[in-house]
C-alpha cells in the first residue's frame, strides 16, 4: 500500500480550509491536517460587521455552511476526512526536518508533526497607527472572531455614545453597521466614502 503523505495547513480561516479541501480532492490518500490558532474554523469575516451591528444574532451563522452545518473539526473530519486542530498555534517550522511545532493555547499542550507538504495560510494582521493609546480599553480592530465578539458585546450593552472609525477602506466603510445605527456615523464617514472608488459606497447610504 502507498504510504500516506501528510499535508499540513497552518491557518484555518478562509485560505487554509480551501487549501486543505483542494489537497484532499487531489490526493484522496493523503493525511490532511489543519492547525488553527483560533478556536473557530472557516469564519465568514465578511459577516462580522453585520453580526456586530445586530443584523442577525446567531453567531453560528458566521461559521456554518449554507445548509446550516457548523464548520467545526467534526464537520471537517466527517465531510472531508481532514483533521482540524483548533486552538493550536504553530510556534516554529523546521524546513530541514520537515516538521512543525505547535502549542495548544487552551491546554498548554505542545507537540510536533512532520509533513511532506506544508501550506502557510496565516493571513494578515491589521496595521495599528503608531500613536499612543491604541492599547487602551475599548479600542479594537475588526479582524477576528474575537474582535467581532467584543464589539457585539459592547453593542449589546448599549452604552456606546460615540464611535470613531479610523480607516476608510472596505472594512471602515462597513463599520457603520457595527453600532447598528449608521446614521449617527454618516457625517464622520462621508469624507472617507468620498475617497473610495466604489460607486455604491461613494454615493448614498446603504
Ligand atoms: C470585517 C471584514 C470584512 C471583510 N469583508 C470582505 C468582503 O466583503 N469581501 C471579501 O472578498 N473579503 C472580505 N474580507 C477579507 C477576507 O475576510 C480575507 O481576505 C480573508 O479572511 C483572508 O483569509 P486568510 O485565510 O488568508 O487569512 P485570515 O482570515 O486572516 O486567517 C488566517 C488564520 O490563520 C491563523 N493563524 C495565524 N497565525 C497562526 C499560527 N502561527 N498557527 C496557527 N494558525 C495561525 C489565524 O488565527 C487566522 O484564523 C473582510 C475581512 C474582514 C476582517
């Protein structure tokens, strides 16, 4: 019997699971493993502003297939024969030994795995402006499910009086949804909108 080659994918948001699923399709015999730092898998980041803004309440919708099945490790195992380890941060890669070391953030357990092929799909990090105060309470980016959970909690507490959005790109433009009351932010956002190239966002409110 042909030995199973092991394909490891680091990162389990958008690109990682896609790469893992493609690997499974092209090599039915391979052992495919996703190592994902976050507790969630395959998050629909595009929906964060709408979840935060209260356009829907079920957090699980950000993590589900169109038929409502949660894309968790059990789903990946049963539907795609892919082993997904969540809360698992890759701490080092040794290309000579073809091995990765990881740490389970929840339990502290460490381990290593050898690979035949390695895919790195660890995404990007938002850039914080180099100004003092960005570490203060109530200041956040909107990049991860953790950020979305934080902002949704803040919104549900109903104590927000003013919100300032720094950045007039796609995510900044979506940000009026964060509070669920974009009208309050319309003036603040206008300047940013005027500089965008999208005809929809540059003309009228949603
Ligand atoms: C609010 C918001 C709205 C968006 N809206 C749209 C949209 O409308 N249309 C659109 O096309 N795109 C949109 N995007 C962009 C889209 O979500 C990203 O392009 C996409 O998520 C990138 O996927 P990725 O897998 O490359 O990286 P990421 O989504 O950043 O995922 C990388 C993953 O790798 C994990 N990771 C990092 N380091 C390690 C490590 N050492 N070990 C293990 N795991 C690790 C991280 O925890 C993370 O889960 C939006 C993004 C945001 C944040």
